[in-house]
């Protein structure tokens, strides 16, 4: 109640001051005109003319203020209506939103301008996320559909009575391979989802990193000995504090890729060393290499630098995405350096996790 009275009093005082200013303006205007024309009227008539002119000036000022206020009010109504429409548009899944700022509210720090910028930014980010989601669903569908089609086709072929035993075994081996590929896709998708979820338990402990990498190489021995690949290891004795199970996946994925794309009689070199305040791991192969354009997309989900070769090798395009995610979780970096037909080097750097020589 007191606030209402104060507002009424302030409005009344503003009106009195405005009228006084308008009458003063009218007095000086008429005084200037009378002096310039050298005329004079009786005091009553002069006072009447001053009063009427003062009211006209006051009415004109109030008219301009009212028009300006109405215009501003309409602009604000249109502004908030545009925000409402934009939010409704975003809610329906249409992220093609680009709001314009109100004239006079485009200065840095202006709250209305910041609202527009934030809504436009939100719509842009949501649009990119939706595009990524659609691409992800499309890629998953494509990757799953391919082995399912093979399994279905060869299963129908097995129903024929004209097949001999060798053909049946061949078709069954294809079905088994495609089933394993389908299982691997599902397993990798679950791993990625688990790693990106808030429920993932990040369990770090101190252990010998050089021993872990050496054990990974021994686990892959059947693959690299079958291709007569020469393995060269240069591993400094090093302790690291990290999630051992997750880094196991990193070394196995990188080793499998190196073996997969290195031809017979090739070479793979693994090194682990310290450089200033960083722990560096490098794996270099003499494989088919990767072009500069392909390197830009190498860690994207389902991206395959050489689709035909990877498909024949049973890849899903998810392995390096998992590697990148795990390295990011350890606040490390992973870089690739490669040229076609000259081999590939993956370099992983850790800088924020304690480690030391033994």
C-alpha cells in the first residue's frame, strides 16, 4: 500500500514539474516573440496565451512520449512473442531458429541481446546434436543391416539340397564370422554408451605401464607371428596412475589395427618414454597409411578410412572412437601421423597423471 502511494506521489510530482517546465518554455517563447515583433498585450491576455501555449507544449510532449512508449511496448511484445514462437519451434524438433535483436538492444552486455544470442546458440547446438544423432542411428542401422543380410542370405542358401559338404562348411563359416562381427558392433556400442554415461566407474590405481603394454603385445602374438611381422619394443620402466582395464582396451585396439593393416614381413615399433613433464607412448607400423583428409575424421564413430579393407577385416569403425574417449577420460591427447603406403604412427601423451621411472 505504501509503495502504491509513493508511485502516485512520484507521478503527481512529475506532472507538476513537467507542467512548470512547459509553462516556463511558453513564457520565454512568447516573450521572445513579443520583443521581436515589438507588441504587447494586457497582462490577462498575455497570461492566457502563455497558459494555452504551455498546455499545447505539454500535450505535444506527452503525445511524443506516449507514442514512443507504445512503440517500445509493441517492440517488447513482439520480442517476447518471437521468443515464445522460437521455443515452441525448438520443442517440435525444428532447430532452424535465428532471432533478431531489438533495435537499440544490440550492445554488448544488454540483457535482451544476450537472451537472443543464447537462444540462437542453443538452437544451433541442438541442431548439430540432432544431426549427429540421425547420422549415428543411420550408421548403426547400416552396420547392423550388413551382417544381418549376409546371415540371412547364407542361411537360405544352406536350405538347398544341392550343396556339398565343403560349400556348407564355407557358408557356415561366413555366418559365424558375420555373427561375430555383429556381436562386436553391439559390444563396442555398449562400451561407448557406458563410457559416456554418468554411471561409469573410473577406477584408477598405480601400476607398471610398460608391463601392461608388453603383455598386450604377447596377447596379440598369434596375429603378428602369422604375418611374420617384426615387433620392436622400446619401453621405459614406468609407473602410471590410471584405469588399467580401460587402457588395456586402448593398447589392444591400437595393436590390432597396426597388425591388421601391416602387410606380411612388415614392422611395428612400440615406444614408451618421458619427454619433459609428459609420458609418451607411440606405436608405428609400416602399413597402408592414411591420407590427410581421412585423418581428420579418424576418431569419428563408424568412420572407416578404407571401407573395403576394414570390412574384410571385420572392423566396425568404433575402435578408435573408444580409444579417443578413454584417452580423453585420462586427460591425455592422441595424435596420428601418417602417409599412404608409408605407415602410420599414433602418439599418446599423458601430462596430468603421476608417473615416474622405476
